[in-house]
C-alpha cells in the first residue's frame, strides 16, 4: 500500500479567531494538496503570539511531512511569523539581499522604509517562495512553507511551490447523491464500510430547497475498489427506496 | 484588569480537511463568543479518527475555559464524536431516554432504526443541548459543548447555549480604514502599539477595485483607550498623507 504523505496547515491570525475575517485559504490549500497526492490531516488557527507560533510549528513539523503557514509576513508590528519561525528553528533572522531585490521591483527605493524592509527579514538557510502578485516573498525552511495570508497572494505562492511537493498516490473519489436523509441508509452504509476497509465512506447530509438529501463520498487509492463501492452504495440506496445518482461515474 | 475567558473550537470532519466542504461554523462561533465576552483563542480542524478526537479534546479542555466541537454526531458510521468524547472523559456512552424522546418528535417510531438511535447515545452525566431544527440533541459534558456540523443546526444549538456561558468583559473595537497600503504607516503603527500596550492594533491590508487599502482594528476592554488609540491611528494616517475614515466612531 502506498505511503500516505501528510500535511498540516497553520493559519496565523487574530482576525480569523475574532470572526472579523472568514478564512479563504484552508479549502484552496486542501484541494491543491489533494491534487499532488498530499493529504491535509490537521489545521490549526492560532493567534499572532510568538510562543504559540513557535510551539505549534515545532510540534507539527515533527509530526507531519509538510507544514504550511499562512499570515503574518507583512510589514506591520503584528506580522511576527518570520521571526517566530526563525526562533522555532533556532536560526538567526537576517536581512536577505535576494528578498530586498524583490521588494525593489514593487517599491521605489525612497519608499522602502524600515517597516517594509521587515518583509525582507528571512530565517537563515531558507529558500524564498515567489510572490508574483506583490513580490514580497514567502519562504521554505526544512519542511515548513511560510506564505502570505491575503488569499490572492497565498494562492499565487502555493501554485508556485505545489509542483515541488512529493506526494503519494492520489486519493480518488466518487460522490453518490441520495434523495433522502442519511438515517435511512446508515445501517447498510456502516456494513459496507466494514466490508471495504480500504476505502473511506463519508456521509454528508444537506438540506436544499426544503428537501433533505445526502452525499456519500467514497475515497480510496484503488480506482476499481472505489467504483465498486460507489455502485454498492447506489444499490443500497435503491434497496431502501431512495433515488441515487453519480454511482456510475469514474473516480476522479 | 478583567480576567480573559478563553475558548477553543474543534471542527471534526474529513470533509473540511479534504476541501470538499468550506467550513461555515468558525466565524459564526467566533462572533457569537465575542458577544458574550468569551475569546476564541484556538481552532483545530481534525479528521474523523477516534484517537485524534480524544487527544485533542483532552488537551484543550484542560487548557481553555470552554471547548466547542462541531460535527460527527449524526447517525452514520463516520459519526464518532459522541463515543470519542465519552472515552475522553472516561465515562460510559449510554442510550439516553431524554434523547430518544426528542428523536421521536421528528422520526416515526417505525423509522427509528438502530442507526438513528445512535444519535441518542450520550455520555453519562452530560446535559443535552436543544436542537430546534431536527431535534437530535447535542450535549455538554464539563466544559465541552458538542454540536452538530450542519451550519443551520449548529447555529440553532449555539444560540441556545450562548446565554449560559460566563464571559469576561467584552472586547470593544474600532476599525479605521485607510486609503493606502499598510507599509506607509507601519513604522508609526508599531510605535503606537508600543505606547498603548493595553490595546491590540491589527493591520489588515486589502485590494478592492484595483486599489490598495488597509483596515486598522483597535481592540481593548477600555472604550476610552480604544477610542483614543483609533483617533491616533487616524492622525497618523493623515500625517502620512493618507485619507482615513472611521476613527471617530464609538467602540462597539
């Protein structure tokens, strides 16, 4: 069986914890990682506090193959991610000439004040991550990728590094949509899961236009097994008197 | 100074980690907690895995005043939150007659199959949380509140318990919107933060309609201090040649 490559995401930002900002990065990163065969296994949203960032990153980088962070690499006093990562790795935070050169693509020399120059402070030994939107780079140190929090910039950074990740086999999925609540088929679904331990069967009820429905997601690395289980889910639904669609699609 | 009442949220669900579903619960809970003077300090998104749920809940319930969980209390095999919480607290999971009675408000007796009855399995000693939408209850055990993942149900459950939370002083905030990037005022803003250690100054750049802007959020428990600092932010922006709005509003 293929080895699972596992990642964690750390969303750094008081603005998400306060409810001021709706996070828009988790889903983008989750879907992008899945494309390259990396599985997002944990997400933490933490405040702009140095000790919390250090402890969280140090724990997760030992537990997971990859750690991604978003947020806290701008020019203001509350942007403390870079110095916290340097401390987590116990390396100095240095003014990086490569990063200064990139800032100068966007900012006139006379406007490159001390605050903006903070965006060129990079932990020693890190590789820069391109920022095609506003040039202030992210960086990679060991298995930790440090990216901006602004979604447009984060997405450009992530798209640039995605190809460098070494993933395992992609998880394939088929979604079967059932015209009824999950309670009707839940017993049979549990039995199907027990009989097919190599796939994961998820059940997600929804309420749309006043009617109840359920999406059953079958995931696994073996396309044949996924397809077979999805068909069994369709048969189960019909045996319970519910219409089902999607079970004959190829896994993707 | 008022004691800070701190909470953590655990979002339980493979569907969020896979990117299939965009979480819609974090922001609602964050804003609701803020209303009653409870501060959300950490969020974790974790998979439907019993050992992870147990370890996460046991860690966080000792670290925070309140822990909220969403997801995993439905009728299907992947709904394992209730049994995991029972194990975390080392109490038995029992068929709860109060919960069965509630299920019977929604489900005809002949349709109350074994799977649906799982929704009435509640850890011993827990108080039920009302579910005015579909009746299957959540529950509270110690400082842990276990709620549904479907946003409409979660919101109804949360609104029902919010009044029982014992919060500290509310954080008041003023937002100052500045017509320019944060790099221009960052140096001055850092100085303002150092001079006003009892308030938190957050800086959130945005890009709208092709223009850059920044929202500065000043938060604190003392309305006078918040208002004063917000005005100082406005003056700072103007001294840097940028228009600023909002600094004269009352903190809310």
